[in-house]
C-alpha cells in the first residue's frame, strides 16, 4: 500500500491530529467568512408600501443605515402614505456582530389615527433603559442582548446573513420585554425583471392558535436586504412592503 510522503516518514497521522491539522488549515477561511457576515454595510433602500383593509392604500417607505463616527451608526425608517406617516430611528453601536442600541425614537402620525410616540434610552453602564410610551414614563433593567423594535430587525438580517436559521430576541417595546422569535422556513425562487432569483423566506414564530402571520424574504445577492414583507391580520387585511430600489456601500 502506498502512503503519502508525510505518512511514510512519520507513520499514519492519528485521527485527532488530522482533524486538528484540517482545522488549522481552514481556520483563516472560516474567520474571514465570519468577519464578512458580521460586517455592517451602509445602505439606502426604498420600498412600495400597500395596505388592503377593504380599501387599498398605497405609500412609500425608505430605510437607511449610515455610519456616523466613533463606531456609531444611524438606522432609520420613514413611511409616507395617504393616511399615516412613520418616523422611526435608532442610534446604535455595532460590536462583535451585535446591535448595541443607544437611543430609539418612534413617531406615528396621521389624518384618521391618533399620534403615537415611543422613546427608549439605553444606559448600559447603569444597566437600565428609560423612556416613554403613550405619554407614560418607564424604567426597566437591561437584559443581556436587549434590543429595541427597530434594532432587532437589523440584528435579524445580520444573523440570517451569518447562517443562523432560528433566532430569538428580547425586545423592549411599550415599557416591557417581548420575546420575538423567527425561523428561516424556505428558499424561494421568484421571477423579477425577467430574472429568476433565490430569496430566503423567514417567518415570525407565533403561538399555535395565532391568527396573525408575518412573512419576510431576504435577498442574498444584496447583502440580505429585506426584499419583501407580508403581514396578514386576523380579519384578512394585508400589509405589504416590496423592494423598489437599493444602494449599498458608502
């Protein structure tokens, strides 16, 4: 039986040593892939927004992620429609593949609806989050990995980009914690502009008897940007976002 040069000189390499050698050879490649998955890329994305509640209402939504300075990022969403406008923003740090929220603001205003506001300030040194929701102040202790209603969406995208397929987040909303769970359930091929592309389809995990459904599609070709969002309410009404245009990079 012929043996490799290394085996002929030193005998057969024990299995554990072969695995260790393979790990050392692959480690730089794995590390590079992990770093790429953890990297944040500035982006500016526009969506068409539609709501069907017996009467179809259309609007636009824009989402941007921009680097400020000293490791600080600004993530914001602006929705403009006939009946309502939303101004939502988050100042955050990005460390070791994690969103560290610092300051969250939300304002919903409209013609036929009551204004709604929410603010959350994260003091990680003191371990508390303070804010207001529907004109009521709150203060709660910070849990490890605590997120806000906008930051967890960025974290979800980055986690899917990093290869995760089941995710759970502790999100401060309305002055208390909500556990938000998601799962990638399929790879779906769709046709757009004459091309066929593959999108990762994810779903918000709800209770067994939940009647509300939230589905999301992420595009691996465009840094896993949200390509489509569909929410179906218990009464059958639908809210949908569809990607219109995207700019990636500085």
